[in-house]
């Protein structure tokens, strides 16, 4: 059961020029995978949600994100497929 604080997003920094920034977060005990949401604040569109294969604590987009402002959230999912709380956005 994920009854503790949500993950903390560690990178990227608040501003990056990298079109494919590596997004990292702290691991959560009991998590078997993570869900990641990246929202494009410039267009109002959710860029992607990765719900299936994210078992580590980092993710690099396979395509350039493009110029704009983005917000990222991550949450842990336990062995019973119960998600924890979403992180504070970064």
C-alpha cells in the first residue's frame, strides 16, 4: 500500500534547453512501476502519459518535446495496481 508521500521529481532543472530532458524522481518503497504525465502549458495539451513500462526512476522522451513550457507529475503504483498520490508538479 502506497500510504506515504508521493515521489519527488529531481530533474530536469526548472529551465532546460534540452529537447529530450531526462526526467528523474525518487523511488518509493513498495512501488512496482510509475505513471508519468507531461503537460504542455503553452498549448494546454497533455504531451504523454506513460502507464505501463515505467519501472525505473527516470524517463527520457523518445521525441523532442518542442519549444514551450511544460509541467510534469509522477506517481507510484503498487503490486495491487493501486496508484499513490501524484507528485508536486515541476
